[in-house]
C-alpha cells in the first residue's frame, strides 16, 4: 500500500503554525507560532528545502493526514493544537 502524502501547493501551514526555536537564516532567534517563516517564497515554498541551512525541526516534518488534514485551514488548526499541546 502506498502511503505517500504530497505537500499541498500553496499551503505552508507547517512553515507558519508551529514555533521554531532554532535559528533560521533571516530569523536568528527562530520564529514564533503563527508567524510565516521568512524563507517562504511568493508561492509559499521553502527557499531552504534540501539545503543544510534548513532547520532540523523542518527536516523532520513529514506531510500526512494527521498533520495536513484536508485543507490549509485544517492543517493550521491541527498544527496550532499540536503547538499548544506541546508548549512548555
């Protein structure tokens, strides 16, 4: 059974909803939850994808129904809930 789940074009919920505490080029203190990463281009694609400068947190994210839901709005809600559930 193929369980591949492709990113939804124009979504970028995973680059917006969660906080990232490690440095990102252009965001040396990381980014707070709910703020779009400065590395998103106009098409909402990561400029650092596949590059060593991409934060480890970002490299570990794997798209899937439990994170992405059926729409960008659902992905934002799921990731916001996860952010809140894992907050210190």
